[in-house]
C-alpha cells in the first residue's frame, strides 16, 4: 500500500457520510448526534443557518456551553463544549469528540469549494465525524476516503412536477424563484397588486433582514415568497410549491443554465417534513423536459466529477513564495486546483505595491498579510478598491500594532444612516458587514468587544430599516381582507378545508385538530375573539360530521401511540387513562366544548369498543386464561396468578402450586398457551413485540408511571430481536419483567431464551457414558453432573465472559475451577493485519471471550492420551496447564426445604433439578440412564424412576423428623444399597 493510499484510508476512520436530497433530516440528525457527546463542532454553509443551529443547541445545552463563530459574529462563553460555525470560520485547533460538516457537495463550488474540501479532508472528531450533503458527492468521498461509511436517507415527502402556471394563479404558500434583484422586485410588485403582497429574499440581504422577510411568509402575513436561488440553501420554509421564473444564472464568470442538481436543491424546498410538495415554472419559462422532471422527482443527479482544492501548506517566507505555494496542484485523483479566489486577487495586487512589499519582510508579517486578504468583499466593488481597503488595514496593523479607533470609527460612520431606498440601504449593510468582520478579529483592534457591539448595532438598525422598506413596497396591508372586514364589523364567512385548516374570508386563522380548534398564534386580543366567533358555526357542523364519520370508522383507522394518545386519521382524539384493572383502561376524549350531547356519546361508545377490542386481540392469551372454564382446582389459581403477572411468573414464586398440578391440569394450561419452563411459567405469545409493548404501556399506566424511563426503549429492544441487553440501573426491574426479560446480574435476558439455555444445559449435566471410552458431547464432562460453557450458549445469549458467568450465577449455578495438563496446540501465524483486526471484530460482536471458552471445553482430559501416544514416535510433546471452569447446578432460587426434597424424590425425578419439566419422558440420554435423573448419577434406582416412592428408615432408638436433612440422607443411602443389589 503506497503512502497516498494509506493516507486516504486513514482519513475515513470514524467518518460517516449521511447523504440524500433536501428534507431528509440530515442537519437535525447531526445536532442530535453532537448533543450525545461531551463536546462537538458543526460547520454550516451560511451564517443564517449557523445562527439557527446555535439557538437550537442553546435550548438543549444552555448558553454557557455553546459557542458561535462566524466571520461577522463571535459568541464564546468561558468554557464552551459545543461549537457552531460557518464552514469558513471552523476552528482548526479544536480537539472535540464530534465534528459535522453540512452541505459537503459545495466542495465542488468554484468559489467556496476549496474551503469545504479542506475541512472534509482534514477536520476530524475524536469519536465521530459526519459529512452531510447530497448523494452527488458520494463517488468522490469513496475515492478520497476508501472505507468511509455511507448512509443514504430518503426524502420524507414526495416532490411532484406541477407544470406551468401564471404567476397570478400560483397557489398560496408558493415561492417564486428568479435570478436577479430586478426580476425579484418586478415579480413582487405584480404579486402586491394582484394578491396583496409578498416577502422578498435576496442573497445580498443581511441575515437579520432575510429572517424578518421569511417571518412575514411563515407567519401568514403574506402567502407568496419571491427569492433568488438563495432560497435553495439554509432556509426551512413552509412552502408547498416552488415556481421557477427563470432557469439561467450568472455564476460570477458567465450566464449559464442551472444544473439539474442545482435545480433540485431549489425545488426540494417545496414540502416540509411529511407534507408533500410540488414544483413547476411560471408562464415566462418553457416547461421542464421529461428527463429533468424524472431527475427532480427521483432525486437522481449526475455525480460530481471533481472537488475544488487549494494547497493548505503555505510558504510565508515572502509574498512571492506564498503566491507560488498557492499555485500548487493536487496530486490526488478527484481533486482539481480551484480557480483564483478573491483573496488571491487581493494578494496579487498587494505584491505590486512597493509600500506593502517594504512592510511584509518577515514570515509573521506575510502571514498577517494573508489574514487580511481574507476580509470578504461584501460590497462587491472593483477588486482594486477592495484591495486598497485591505492594504490600508494591513498598514495600520504593521505600523500601529492595531487599527486606530478614530480611523475605524470614521469608516463605520459612513454606513450609520437609515435613510434612503432599498438599494442604498442594502449597500450600507454590505459596507458595515465588512467592518463587523474586522471587529471580530480579536487582535486587530484595541477594544474589539466595544467595536463589535457598535458594528452589530449599526447592522441591526440598517437591517430593520431595509425590512421596513421592503414591506412598504411589496406588502399592501390594506388588501388584507380579514383585517378590513374586522374593522368594518361585517359578517365573516368561515370554512374548514379537508386538511383541517380553518379559513375566515379565505384567510387561514387556525387548525382543527381532531375535535379541538387551535387558533393561529398571530391572532391576539379582540382580533382573536372575533376570529373565534366567526369560526364557531363552521366548527360546530364540522365537528358533528367528524363524530358521525368516526362512529363508522373501521378499526384500522385508529392508532394507539406509545404515549397513550389515540389517533384517528393522524389526529389526536383521546388519551388512555388507568382503569380499576390493568387490562381494562379507559379513554378520555380530547375535544372542545363543541362536541356535546349525542355526538359525544357516539364518539365515546366507538372509542370504548375499539380499545376493548384492541387489548383483547393483542392480549388474547391473558383473557383466555381469565375466562377458561376447563381449568379447575389449583390450575385455576395458577391461571389467575399468570393473568395478574401479565403472562410471566418466576417458577419459584409458585413452586408449591406447580408441584401439586397433575398432568391433566398441566395439559389444560398448555392448551391455553402456557409454557412450564425451568425458571418461568409464562405465555410465549405475549413476548412478541406488539403484545409486549402494549403490556408495558398498560402496566405503566396502572402504576402511575407514564414518564418512567425505559417505557419506550425496552419494547424496542425486544422488537429488535436482542436476546439479552445490559441492565440500566435507572430502569425499574419490574419493567424488564413486564416486557419479557429477567434481570440476571448485569444483563437482562429474555425469559424464553433462558429456557432455551436450560434446554442446552440439562442434557449436559445428565450425560453419562454407557461404556468406557465414549467421548462426552461438547460441554459435558466424563464424570457427569456438571458442564462447561460452550459457544452455542454464549451465542444464544449474545454475551460471554464475566457477563455470562454472572447470568449463570444468578440462575443458581456454582462455579468450580481445576487445572489440567494438555498438549500445546500450535496455531499457524496469521498475517499482521488479520491479527490486529481479530480483537476488534470479536469485541464488536460481544463475544471476544467465547473462543477461549470453547478451547477449554472442547478438549476433555481423556483426549490427551491419543496425542501422547502419537508423540512417542516423534518425540516428547510440549504440555501446558489449562484452567477449566466447571459449572454445577446449585440450589435454584435459594434453599429448598427438606420437605421439598422428599416430595421431589417421591415423584421419582419427574421434575428436573431447577424446576424444568420432562417432556416426552425426557431426552434420550436420560432414558438410557434411568438411574441418573437430573444429572446427579446417584440416589435413584429403576423402581424410583418409574415413580415408586422410596421409603426412608429412621433410627430405631429415636423417631426421626421426616422433614430433617438426615431423613433425606438416610433415604438416599437406602436407595443406593438397593441399586447395588
């Protein structure tokens, strides 16, 4: 493996790429993953997005633990553990557990791509690194980082092409996309005249202005949004339809058609979460061809061919050396040298300035010059003018040690005015954003915190003024029908759509959720009262209609959520509450006062019938046990205890009752699905995921523990097929039992798996050779009465080593160890790579110690003889001492009384040690060795095995207590003597 290949492989360690189209929840996933670690860093493509994610993390972790770093803003508490940043501003010297980079497909962008590429290749978290973005980057990620873990996520909603529509006929909640500010303004003017108003989003707007305009749309003040392609990234909008008013853009170099992937990024903003969206074109643009429509609807686009790259290892010995190092080309396939960016252009102009050359004479000064070249040109003025601003800053830093306060103040004062039109205010915002960036360089000003506050205040005032101008120009509030009619005090027409939206005069004023009305949050005071009054009539008739439809609804339309909420057609309509019995809860209707009288009774009757049917269907075995007429005597008591225990009882809890059951009684219970196991009496059908989850829900409800930890997690573990899980000390042990697990030391094991383990162990303990020289089966011992752990046991429980030993101890088994001499087995040496990988693979499977156990148990002492014999001819074979762990049955569930032992002997060994039942006369080995039931090998003869009771002989001089241990020992001795005869 050459150096480059090894380097690429190293890059992929702990890296996962989460790829997919828009609306797949990738960023949300990254936030949740980062929150699970003790520290983390996430890089976002826009300052706007960084601000949004910062706010979400502050809600989760608190302001003292979360830092925000962008080019224009820094919020850094004393001891931050979580960092949110734009990709360009991501700190490279942080050592954190988790790193995420969002929208990694931007590594192919001609202008910013090289920054994303650098972060993708070089920034890593100690524990985990997530790369989030479009699937178009997947082939290049796999080429540059062989072995990277790639997870694709499907879109949560469907995106459909809706064809062409005139701008004035576009549906509400539409976003119209154009590709110049002039086009955006013209369309916004048209919408204002025809439909009342629109919000405007341009890439040149400040984040504060852009957020304010988006809020106009999100809050329902306007139903149309006019935007450039800036809407395609970083904005989470409630948009139902995206309309393209153009399909060509200027990319900084030329006018060109949008690529399918770029079109998909914009169109994908239609629809939110599970709500479907549509896209199309306006009447000014030719319709999309079938191939493009297919790509957009299926989210399948041509993969990126190269990622933009710029040399990160720069030479600061001189300006010329720095420029030469920036000219280096990548040596890896899949990377291409990025075109000269804005900062390189400034550096080239500085290299022609004699004054700058005379200042940049040391490595530190050249490095500082490069830092000043990073000041962005928000104003988009001529390159020479921007270079003059940068070199002016650099000259002050070198000559004065910092930017003089009076000079800095004179620069920002040029922008500190809120008069003027939209374009004037936008230019001032661009100007002040440059100085906000400079103020956030802590070592460039004498009092950076002061100037950061000053520039932030100016930018906020300008942003608010620009938002006001945009609203005045493009939103005619007088056309708001709702507000006009309210002022005129006229009757308002109300209606409810099929989706539950409540409209007054065509304006959305709230939502009908099931049988409850949720008013729009923006309606307050007198307005809210008037809106509610207008909606009452429509709500009353609609609620009555819904009640009638619900009364006839089939069972399949109802779903009981994990939180106890009953949903009908996706809407919450009732909540589960505890009844007098665990299996008979009640339902409380969630409804406003409009649902009354016969309509409410009709709903309650239907819901009561559904919950009764639902519980009795999923938990049928429990109701069968409760109502079974053929179960009599003690068996009925066992059935009652089983119902009370929700289908699981530990055998030792009812050992006396079980011993008194005759075969007919046992058979009647078996017909009802009851299993008599070694450790449990249980109903296997109730261990399935659906009954198990419902039982946990009903148990928590009855116990008043609806918020108890594990209520959601444990049923999911059971449904996942896990046979054992680590015990969480914060989860009540009773809950483990309800969902079908038994706590055995540090792990909880499914009860049916414990019974399968007992089925494996039982014949091993009972094994006895019929003749000398017979090799015992794997796990059995020659002397009988004990066993060693096998791979089949550990595989069954999904654990090994100390965990498995603790499980056996919790079941009453006793551990013994002994040392044996065995021939040394020389294994062939594995290649270095395989030797290194083996421990990691074993640890990942949770069975790292199982092979060792197998090696100990697979070679009994008797097997050494043939090997030794064969070595006589070839020389003395090397021997080694091996410690063997031997397990013997102990007292199950504590000490047995003497009376218990006598009753067990009197039944002739029909009940196995540990409480398990013999089925079909026991296993074949036990039938061939009738004198060794239960694996003891002593104490029984043939007559006893047929069920004849042995009689003890008490001492003649003093009557012996039949319940004493001595009576039991005497009985065993007499039985042995009879057997010898």
